[in-house]
C-alpha cells in the first residue's frame, strides 16, 4: 500500500485547507485511515480517523473544525480543516491500518 498526501500550505488564522491522501496497492485490506500531525518538539498525535463503516473520531481540539472523509471510488481520504488556528501548525501525515504511512505535508497557520 502506498499513500500520497497533498494539500498542505500556508494559510491565515481562520482559513481553510483540504488535505488529500491517495491510496494505491492492496487497498481492499485497509479498514481504517487516520490523519496524524506532528508539531516541532512535540509527539505525533492522531487528529482524525475513519473506519470502513464510515464511523469517524476526532481529537478534542479539532472537533467541530475538521472533517475526515473518504471517497472509495477515488481511493482517497480527505481532511477538511476549517477555522484553522496557529496551534494547528504541524506536519500532517496520513496513515492506513497495517502500519502504512504517507509522506508528510506541511500546514502552517500564520498571519
């Protein structure tokens, strides 16, 4: 399984970004995807996750602002991030169950 993350960038506080994670390979074996982030000097943390039945979960600080979704036809998982805050600044990684990781994409929230 290969994961390709994209969509990061620089955005002002209050702005929005949508991250994408395109999956390829033996993806039928994947039943869960997650988005993690790692800020400088901090541990990597799980931000949002989605499982095969569509159930989702979120880290408390992003609830109501971030939405994880998946498009099975495109084999892609998304993270819509709204009302971004400077503390959301981090490298964001997508992960698939089985221990597969995409490369990180930098999100910087700054005025």
